[in-house]
C-alpha cells in the first residue's frame, strides 16, 4: 500500500466529490481497489488494531498497516475512501484516507480523544464523539476546513456516544446515559431532540434503515433480554427482533440485513436477515473484529481471519481484572482470566439501617456467573449511621456489631457465588481511613470481624486483606506500607486473612525493575520479606490492583510522572502475567487495574483511573488488551 502525501490528499473530494476535484495521482492510486470494495471492518488480528477491506470476491486488504491501533472505519458516501480512528499520534484522532494509501490526514488534531465518526450523507461533515471538553459529547466536523461545532452538553455522570447520521442528513441518532440509564435519542440538526427508547428498555448503537423510517439498536431490558430491537424513527413503536445470549455492538443496516458484532468467546461480525431471522457469521477468528461499514448493493462475502484457536487452561494463579461496566465481563473471559473484581459499598447497600438494597452487588454476581467467572468483591464504605458524626464515608465503623452483621448478611446472600472478599481499600492511606492517621491495630479489628463473619457462613470463601498502597517510608497522609504491615502482624491479624492484599503499581517502570523507595511492582518482594519476618510463609499475596497509566490531555496530578506509552503498557502487562507466577510463586492473584473505567459515564476525561484502562473510551481495545488476549489464545499472533 502507498503512503498518502498531503499534496495528494488536498484532493479530499476522493471522499466527498462535491467539495474538491480528484487529482490524477489520487485517481490512479485508488483506481481498481475502491470499485470492488464490499465492506470495511477493524481487527486486532496482527497484534494491534488495523482497518481491513473486503472486496466483492472475498479478497482481504489491510488498509492501514500501523503499529498503533486504527479502528472505527466508516466508508465515505462516495465510496472512494473512509474515515477512521487512529492512535498513532498518542491519542484517538479522526483520520480520513483514500483507498490505496496506508496513511490518511488527521482532521481533528486535538490532545483529547476523538472517536466513533459517522459521515453526513453528502460527505461534507462528520459527527463524532470527543472528550475535549472533559465529558463525552457529540461534535460536528467540517471535512473541508476542519471547523468543529459542539452538538451536545453532557452533565455530570452523563455521556453521549454511538452517533449515526440519518439518510436525510437532517437528524442524528445516538445513545446517551442520563440518570444511570442509556437510551436512544434522535436530534434534529435544528435543535429538537426526541427520545426513542424508555425504561426499562435501554439501548445503544442505533442504525438507520436506508429509508430513514426505522432505527435498529442493541437493546437490553430489565429482565436481561439483550438483543437487536427495532424502533420507528418517531419512537412510537418498538419491536424486539432477535435475542443475543451475549453482548452485541456496532450495528449497521444495509438493505434487508443488519450487521453487528457479537461478543461470544471472540468478537465476530454477524448479519441478521430481517425476513428470515437467519443469523450468519460474516467475519470470524480468535481476534477482535468490529466496526463494520458496507457499501449498498454489494455482496458481502464471508472472511475467516485465522483458523479457530483454543484458549489456554485457566492458570492456577487467580488472574483477573477490575471492571466497571458489567456488560464487559465477557472481555475478561476472553483474556483467559477467571476472575473479576468489583465493589460492594456498605453505605450504598444499606444507606438506611435495616433497609438494604442489593441491586448493584446482585448484578455483579449474576454477570460473573453468566460468563463463568469468579468474583473478588471488595467490601468498603461505612454508612453515616454506623460511624461517628461529621466523618467521611471511608471512616471505619464505630458500630462494630452492625459491621459484623452486615458482612454476615453479605456472606449469607452470596455464599457459594462470591469466591473471595477484599476487606477495605488501602487502609494505610489517611483518606481511606476517614482522613485520620492510619491505624493497623484498628484495621486488624475490622479484618478479624469480617473474617469470622464470612467463614462462619461460607468457609470456602477466601478473605483478602485490604490492598496496601505502595507508600515507601510514608509521609503526610500515608503510613509506609512495610511499617503498616508490621503493625498488622503485631496487632494479631495473622490467621485472619487467606491472602495479603497489595496494590503494586508500576510507577512508570517495567514490572521487575527495582526502585530505591519501592515505587515499583517489585515492592511485593519487600512485603513478602516482612511476612517472613513474622513466620508467615503459607499465606500468599494477591495483587488486587496493578497497572500503568497512559498519557492524558488533562493533568492527572501525581499520576503524570508515571505515564508510559501504549506499547510499553502492553509490554509490561504481558511480562507481569507471563513471568510473575514463576518468579514469585507466593503471588497467587493478579488483578489488573483496570479493564474499562475509560468507558463509563461516572468518570470524566480528567479522571486518572480512565487512563489506566486497557480499553479506549469508545470501548475498542488498547494494545494491552490485544497483547494479553494473544497471550491467552493458543496460536494467536504476538
């Protein structure tokens, strides 16, 4: 494939003929290829994301050939080029390219993430999602001059995504998260908005019918009936078309078929025939295939990216991930992991004494069971009625009887379904101890109570002590993790945890690098040495959080010093998961932080946790996800 020079691409009418004339060089370069294109899609089959084209004969062409992920391809209305998202400049940007070239022109050039583009029918504009103002909103982009217009204004805890331009060019469909629920909406460019789906039905990934009368979308109901739904464009009628047994995404409607991605042990692209309801696999393989975009009136030949592969056996070590969006549990399984970590807030469940609301933890447990995963559940936060007045939610409970009773009720409700519990979070930090001086003896009391409550009801469940923050020798607001660990043993905590919890973040260094103050994953070796000081050889360590942040357009405070490139993050994770169990046989749990905090509405673009994620904000795989998945799949490319 050729490289696209700026002089050639100034003829951007390759994508939108009404704007500019096509140069002879551009016409020759795109000649025979674009005329036969049937559809585009993205895949990480070669170890990173790339855009591929399939022609009417079933021939496959890699269009981008870039070392960092390219994703979200969308055919131009003229059919001679495409828009796509690339992270080659260090963050997600919108590019356009003509067929026949491996590189395109960056249209957005913003330090924040831009993704999920879709063309206006006349090819003059793109609608896309951007994080440039801190949230996730929809913007319009003029292809001719790069002018950007903001279309939506997300509030706190809200986001907009999955935009789709109507065939008339006068409306844009999208999904929005408001008040905790994701619904499908349509907005007229003149400003009027109408809601298409309503609770208890929720929806995402709207796709217009060619005549603009209907919207297909990925929906899920309160009774967990996920699948493809159909709604009239005015929202007056909603039909259920097809039930999916796992998550679906990125719908595209052409003629009498709807294409979509199904997450079911792999990310494969399928089509649903609207008349026969027959579902056919179109693009398959062990990699992540997504982002289908097709040309009207063309045949869609099926493509197999690779021969079928098998997953490695689940490791003896508990491999898992901290997860925010429960619809992503299948992605954890696809990494070859057997565990998820999620969070149970006592304050959230029992805000009023004696009136528990179990909806959130119930959803966690059900989601894990559906994917055959085990759960590490962190129990944290204290309701205001169980702690001293005028204290924060992280303050330890003063009503220890109520604490014991609550933990016992958790163990009773989830006996046999939650495999392990982590008691609290980073108790050697002042702000995690109610903004008071960390107290290992005080924490030992709550740890013993929790251990006794859980073991009395569910003896098989494991109890993990609250993961220690790596804090060196300590300082204002923190107690050194080694001193804190010694304090725990001196307070008699030994025997009241089945594994020591630790949070050995990488702090910008490779996983087996040494650091004079212990700011590295190898801090685990020093924590292990303290355990041996007290004769505790049998208790293992679980790293219940570990990770490396990527660069952000926003200041992340202390995290800014420790950012690594996307390629380095991927390499460090693979090193950790493939080498640590042999190096450290006493390390029996590794939970990356995190899978998908970048995708959920309650963390805006400024939140450091989003930049530790191994999924991009649009849900596509960052390099770390792809490389870890390749580690798990036998025969997959590395």
